[in-house]
C-alpha cells in the first residue's frame, strides 16, 4: 500500500510557492535540465531528443498512469543550463518551485554535482543520463544516474589497453573538468593495478586553444610514449589527437565514452584514425523490438539516427514514468520503487540501481577505422 506523503508540498513551500501536490495536479510535471549550449551541447541536444520522444509517446498512449489515481498527461519542463553550474542551480530552484515530481539532468558532471544538493534538499528525484563522475555516487539518496560511472568506464578501457592492445605504458592528458580529471584518475588507478605504467600526465583548460593544447602535448611527448589516453569530450579529443600527429608521434590513441564518432571524425579527420574508445550500452543494430521501434520513430521524427545519449535520455523518462505508475507521483515513494525495482530492460541495456543510485553497465570498445566507428571484438 502506498503511504501518503507531504514531501512534495514541503519542497514547494520551501521555495516560496504554494501549489497543489502531485495527486491534485491535473498533470505530472517532469523537469529536464540539459546542456543545449556550451561544452555539453552535443550530448545534451541528443538527450533532449530522446527525452522529448519518450514524453510524446507516453502522452500519445494516454499519459502517465499514476498509481491509485489514473492517467494524467506528462508535461515536460525543459531548460538549458548552457553547461554552467550556477545557471543549473538557478534552473533547479525554478523547476522545483513549479512543482516537478522528478527531473532529468544534467549532462556535464560539474553541473550535475551543483544540482544534486538542491534536489536532495528538496527531496525530489534527479536522474542523470550522462554524468559519469564518481563523486555523484555520494551526492544523496534522491540522486540517480542510468549512465555508468568513470570507475566502470576506466575498468573497461584500461583492461583493453593493457590486456587486449598489450600496451604496458601510456601517457595521459585530460581536460580540466570534473569529467576529464575523473576519467584520468580512474584510468590511471586501474591501469596501474593491472601492471601498467603511466609515463606522464598533462591537463588543459576546458576552453583551451589549439596552441595551448599543442604546448601540453609537446611536454607529454618528451618521453616518447607508445600510447596516449585522452580524457576529454569529442571536440577537444580531436584537437589533442591533431596536436599529437602534427608533432610527429605515431602513439596509439585511446579516448573516453564521451567520444561522438561523427563529431570526432568531422573535427579530427585523419588524426583520429585508429583511436579506440568505449561506449556505454546501446546497439543501434540490435534486433530487439524496443530498439528497432525506437530507432525508426527517432529517425522519422528527427531525420537522423539516435546515439547512446538519446537512448539513455529516453530510458530515464521511461523509468521515471514506470516508478510513477507503480508507486505514485510522490518522490519518496518513487525513490523506494527505484531502489528495489526489477532490472529495467531498456534501450541502453539492463538497468538496476545500487544503494548509491548508480548502475553497473559494461562498455563496448570501438575504434575509428576509415573514418567510421567500428566495434572491436
């Protein structure tokens, strides 16, 4: 039996509003705080498309089925944080005041870490479909993510570098952000545990110019490393790869799960040829019915193929809708449901949350070959 709760009303009053609770509202409000500008824009725009498609399909089927209440339309309140933590916090406060029962976001790890205390204090669920910083694991009991953490990604990538590519030594260069430094530290820790040796480390500002990156690369190449791990997003990974090749190095290149193959090749050209990188679960060529329907609907709506981030955004909405259907629109009850739900078989693999709101998903390794991403067996 679902327990009555006044938590949502308390949260609304705390932010200076007096609004009806979820049970009395004519609709169910879902927030989304995504990066549609700035460093996270390529990922946030993709996630937004997945989120919008999920909401559209839920409403086309009659709305979200609220436990013990009935069907209600799902209203999406989407906001652009511009990849800026301070703006994200402002938007979080606004959405909570507007009565959202949960929110999808954010994209950039720095922004998600800034949002987390706001949603935790308000006791409203925040689910990130992209942020991978290990720090999010301890951000609070109302904070979830259906995207794997840096620790899991580093495990997969370091294992590939050391055990599959048979590279015992590698240099590391990272973007100076929560994402980049988190990836760097996790990779080095795992690589060393396997017996690998980190030859050198460099980090560059998130807004670094090609000239600045070239300076960092020059210092990194002093020891002539056989391999280089680049902990950054697609755009700056391409800049680093270009600087490495322009300096005459033929080192094997490895990147992060933030690599968007089309964007990487467009920006890096032949400099990124051979670069290997992990991808969180989503197989666009899967024969599974839910994947085939999603791909067809996404292409029909947007005129492009979906990627792993669109899939995670779509799954995040569907899991929140499922929680509302099984437990109601009260965040505390939704939290209880998410903590104990059976594994959710979505587009982006099987999802089950641990006691920290994390998922355990294993990546697949790809490499750029002839200008396209090819899965490595």
